[in-house]
């Protein structure tokens, strides 16, 4: 693994005892030095087109409170989107919402393969290594993919403060929805909102969760809820309690 690959992914608390493994595909807006600023303004590079604001803060709080491993990408999705298949048209964005990323136009095949080899594959390889180590240790695992979304997209308001997305297996995500409703009956929880698997946004969920025989879910939080440290802690607390309740519903605790 070369230096670029080592920088592409960060794994913390790999030996955490929780059954949950937290993955944050769009944790960072970092653009490696070789790409300059991609022709984008500072405001654009801080915006949702470059990453999922707040998602990493919630993920780190969850990791701490649950004693869960956390895998995070350290490279902006404007370089390569780690939550897209290698043949997806938006693997390397040229238009994100209304912003053109002209530096990504007409990439050579060599550059495309460089980004896959140095940023995309190391991220998924790190997840695979972590999950394999847990299997070898006989640890139960539930995969949680953490994201955030914008309050408004292309002029349309998004009313849900949180959305849950499932892959091929709906069971754990349904249990999580029930657990959230039990704790917050007033919560407007989106089901497959603001995206669904049919939008091609569930690569990590299905590749490492459903496709790997694991219970898994994808959580989207509206980013205006989690931009402050307090908001991130509050949502992480609610999610930690709800994830644990969903786990116990799936697999009741043993009777002593």
C-alpha cells in the first residue's frame, strides 16, 4: 500500500467490543494536494457537494458511546465517490447538484484507475479486513452506514430530520425505525428518504452488509441538525439507544 492509499482511509477502535461497525463514506472534504482546489471556491469545497457535513461527528460520537469500530474515508467524494460502484456514472462527479466540477471532465483512463487504486479500493479493503477479523474472532456484526443530506435539494425542501435506507434485507432497518418511533413518537423518519437503493447509493451497505450476510442499515441525517457539536452528540445519543434497542429486538438478550 503506497502513501496515497494509506491516507485514503482511517480505522479507529478496530477492536471495539460493540456488535456495531460504523462506516462513514463521505466523512471528509479533503482534496489531495495533487488536485489543487479542483477549480472550486472555498465555499463550494465546504459544501455538501464535497462531503457529508456532520456525518463524521455523529459517527465518532457513536463509536465512542457504543465502543464500535469506525471506518472513514479521508478523501472528498469529488475525487472519487466511495459509495458508488466502479461502473457508476457518478463514480467521479462532473456535475454535483448545480456545480460543475470541470477538473473532472475528460479524465484519462490512467487517472481514473489511479483514483480507484489509491482512494476507492483502500477504503473498501479496510472495511473487508475489519469485518474478516471480526468473523475470525467470532464477533457478531451489524453494519451502520452514516450519511447526511441537505435541507433543500434543487429547490425542493426535505422535511425529514432523519431518513433510513435499507438494502435487499429490510429487517434490521425496520427494527431501527420502530425503535426510533418508540423513543420519539413525534419524529418524522423518512423511509428510503431522501434516497433509496434504486438511486445507486447503497454500494457500501450492500457490498459489506447484505451481500456479506450481515444485518445492516444506512442512516441519513439532515445536516442542519448536526452541524454543531451539541446537535451531533444529541443525534448520536438517540441513535445509540435506538440501535441497541433494534439489536435486542432482532436477537433477544440471553436469560440468566
